[in-house]
C-alpha cells in the first residue's frame, strides 16, 4: 500500500523542512509520497519543502479543509495521512498505519505529547489516549483509507475551523476509529505566547460554539480574538 502524506501549509518555512525530512527518513521511498499543499505562503515554505523532497501543490482555495481536499485529489496513495506542519512524526508511522488498516481500521489518529515539560501540558497529552471527541484534533494527525475519505466527501469546506473534529465525528458514525497507542510530538508554541488557562478557555469556547452549530467564521473570529498569535 502506498501512503500519501498531505500537509497543508501557510508560512511554515521554519517547520516544513524538518517534517518532510522526517517523513522520508522513516519510510522507504516507494512506500510514500509527500504532498505539501500551500495556500500562498509569504515566506520560503515552498522552497524549503521542495528542497526537502516534497511535491508542492498550490491550493486554489485557502483554508486547511480546502487544502487537504486538494491534496487528496492529487494523491496517488490508497491511504491518506493528513499531518500539520509543526508535528513531529512517530518513526514507525508507515508500518503502524498499514497494520491498523490490515486489522480492519479504516481511519485513526495518534496520541500526542507536547515538546514541553510543562506539567499542565503533560495533563493535556494524557487526555489524548481517551476516546472523547474533545480529546481529538488535527495535531494528532489523521490516517484514512481513500474509499472512506471519498465516501464521506472529504473534509467539509464549510468549516474554516474545527474541520478535523467534524470529519472525525462523521467517521465515527460510519466505522471504528483507532487511537494509536503511540505519540506524535506537537509544538507548544500556542501555549508559549498564551497562558495554559487562556488556551483552554479558548478551546472550550470554540467547542461550545461548534456543538451549538454556530457558523464557523464566527467561531474562527472568536477563537482568534481570545489568543495572542504574535
């Protein structure tokens, strides 16, 4: 089985080279393809990704959902693996995902741990071993078979935020969802410019609005207003 890794990017020059290098280092060349789907980055994301060995696509629409769908349409793999640019990949990702599919799982994600020893972030990381939807997220990466992805209609581009929670919710209505008992490493950069409590309150607010079916643009505006992105 060929695994197509799809990475949506916007101004990720500081992260994308390391990620692409990891993905290729941990896999046989014939086992994967790495597609970086860029949304008009103003830095050197595209150049760095190309130099690291990725195939770079320019998405005609901005937004992670649109970018990931565009990458999926151009992917040649039977398995799709969606990864954020600031994630650290588990070294056994190809074997683990292929084994999960062979065992009958059509989709799943990893647990995560932060690149920080902060005790509250350790608590957050511990929570990702549980099944609740609020313990999920795009930072944990997502693997899915192409037939299931297409049957679901891909990511819903209505969601300019929370697109990962939406698709996982739809996956679970249709089939089993595996939480791989291994960790990917997630950047703590959001917490480094905001307090732990501030991020948790922002997350809780976004979840509440999501479950109340508030339009995603309003959720996105509210979320960004609650956090410092400098």
